[in-house]
C-alpha cells in the first residue's frame, strides 16, 4: 500500500494541475469530467476520503492499544492474571509447584508469553474479495484461547477461592468475555479502516485517469510542442 505521504503528494499535484488549468482561459477539453469544476469536485471528495482514512485509523489504534493492555499489562493483563492463578494454586495445593494443576497452568503461561502481539494495525487487505483473518489477529485469538484453557482448569480445582477477586472463576470468566468483545470490536474497526482505504483508492484511480486525459486533451487542443501541454507535464 502506498504511504500517506504519497497519497498527499498525488492530491497536492491534482490541486496544482487544476490551478494551472485555470490560467488557460481557452482550455476546452470536450469531456465534462475534465473540466476544472468536475476535477475540483473529485479532489474535494479525495480530501474528505483522506480525512476519513486518518480518522478511522486513529480509532483503530486506540482500540488496539486498549486491547494490548488487557493482554499484557504487568498487573492486570491476561498473562499476569494467569501467572497469579498459577501461584495461587501452588499456595493451596499440598504439592505446591509440583502439583498437576500448577504445571498445567505454568505451561499455559509459557505458551502465552511465546505468542507475539503487536500494537501496529494490520495493513488493509485491499481489493474487493473476501477478507481473511490476519496473522496478528490470530495471535490475539490464540492467546485468548489459552486463557480459556486456564479457566477450565480452575473450574476443577478443589478449594479454589482466591482472595484476589479478579482471579475468581466468575470474574476471570467475565474478563475473558471482555477480551473476546474487544477482539471483535478491533476486527470491526479494522474492517472499517480497510473499507475506507478501498473507497479512497478508487477515487485516486479516477484522479490518475483524469490527469492523463487532461494532458491528452491539452495535447489535442494545443499540440505536444505547446507550452500549455509541456507545462502540464509538471503535474
């Protein structure tokens, strides 16, 4: 995907081309789509689309940042809570760290720590085909699945009643459900950003086509050796 800087350059060049055409009082392309008024309307739409892309990206980043905290915060994140659950089980089981349940959850904590999570939004899929779940999103889903495994273990631990209420079966279940909801929300925001990128892309394709045709119209009207045509090549 082209960078935002590149999109900005294309937009600016389009505005400059319109300004240039306005200096040619006899410009008559014979195609209404190439008139300065129509080009300006298209550029206004692109400006709106650029703002929409930036806005949706900002919303997506905010949701992703909030989600990452739910997974990796050193005090309240999923990995931290799983570690606390593991330690609590060792404290109430006569076998301590040698207990079966402790070892089960220890392996789960290690698995979660080995899953790479990123704050960076996934690049838009592009195109009009069906969207697929990205590797990054699968990582978040995988870690949540491990969290569900931890939950199933503590449901069967005799005497499981931690004083830290965040670790109780009921509250840990709610926490995992909240993460699941956040995952869905992030996926929704990702799709909205992706769609805004696609919509803007179509406008830029239209702009590129019109710019080429404007130059052809100038060549046809004034000739390829004319200043009118040659100067248009700067845009």
